[in-house]
């Protein structure tokens, strides 16, 4: 039997769909029963921005921004939908969640996605968007970069104050709502230098707050190229979910491990996606999860951990029960995932 010294993470998309305190606590109860150790709590995306600090103003060298107007639902696009609730968590709610997590010996990892997947917030600040994208900031615009990094610093300070040890700032699918995949575009036109600069600054902010930075793998040495656009901070822990597809040439997990990154196996073939009957992980398949087998048939011998993800792209599915129905459905899958990690 494996030793259980690795991170065993459950990821909850509570940005697109509103999950109330009770539902999240039910998730935490199920996690504890399954032997999972960390909850990655995703609270902002294009379909929703769902966590409010008591002070929702952000000041940078370029001015002061009122973030309160962005809270609640975002926008629908393609096969993605808002939940229609308009709701969001407060600091009082978050503190209750942290208290319950501590009682279950579970650690929370906040997730605030950038420089893409900022669509709900950018509805209020369209001047910061990358041309042709509703979801992503313009990395060549100093005001946009200062805004995103200031937002990260504000939320990182709050969560560090609650004792968090990790903070995930996303970094996946930058400007993928354009006519071509965003990372492929900026890789070919030289813009990847700006992304590397951004991600290193973001990592520095998280580290300065006393936490370990995390992100998804998409833009980390895109096209397996670690030479052209500058070095990326290897203190970043990488949640590797995909090796890419035609026109989206992501670095392999083997390559990233060889560069010195610690990897979390976030294999997307084991995702559970709300409202997608063709993409909802069942218990039988969850039992087959192998921490060393990454998406696309790739393999890394000794990853830092594994992560089961629940995504809520179709956030209006399952009704407005504040997530209680999802919590009930996913609990047995968590149990199976936890069992697989003990084999």
C-alpha cells in the first residue's frame, strides 16, 4: 500500500456556480471520509466572481477600481452558462468554511485565475482586455498587468492571513476565446515573453505572502520550449491537466518534471463536469486512477500529488440548490478516487 504523504486534492469550481457554506462543508465531510487532504476552491471565472472581501476597492498606480460591481454572475458563451443566482461568498462565509475544514484536517488552496478566465471582472473593465478576447487581460498593457497583479496581491494577503500555504493563480487557456488558441498565438508572435514575465511576477507575489504558488500547465514552456522566452520560476507547483491538442501544443509532464517543477496529476480524463453526462467521472473509472499516469499516456514516476476536479461550465444544470445536489453526487466518486490513491 502507498504511503499517504502526497497531496490528495479535490478541486471545486465555485466560480461559475455558487456553492453555499453548507454545500461546501458537505464536500469537506466527504473529502475527510475519502482521505483527501486539500480543497482547491476556485472562486472566479467568466461565468461568475463569487467571493467578496469586505473592502472591494483595488488601487494601483493607474487608479482605483471598484470590484464590487463584478460580483455574482458573469456571462454565457458557447456551451457555457451562468447559474443565474447572482450570489457570492462573503468573508464571514469563508471563515466558516475554513473553520470546518480545520476541524476535518483539510487545507484550503484558493484559486483566482489570471491572466485569462477573468471575464466576469473584465465586464466592468473592458479597457483592460486583450483585443478580440472577453476573458483575458492585454499582457502588453501596463495598466492591465498592474490590475491583475494587484488583484492577486489583494486576495493573496487575505488568504495568507487565514493560514493558507498554497495559492493557485490558474494561468490556463489564455485568450482561447479568440479565433486561435491564445498561447499558440502569443508563442508565435513573441508575446510569450510577456506571459513569462507575468507568471514570474505572480509567483513572486504569492511567495512574498508566505505561500507556495501553483498554476495549471498550459503556458509553462509552451511547445516544450524552455529556451526562447525566458526561465520560469520552478518554485511553481504545476497542476498538469492536458498535454494539448491540434494547435495547442503544451509541454509534456515529463519535460516539466525534468525542468525541476513539482507536478500535481490533474488528468482531465478523470474530470467531472456539471451538466455533461458524457463527461462525468463514475466510481468505477475513479478507482482506476493512477497517480503516475498523466493525460495522453504520459508518465511521471513521483508526482507531488493528484487532483480530482469538478467543473461547472454548465452552471445552470442541477438547479439553484446552492450546490447541495452536486455535493451528494460527487461524494461516492471522491471515495473511489481516495481508494485509488491508497493502492
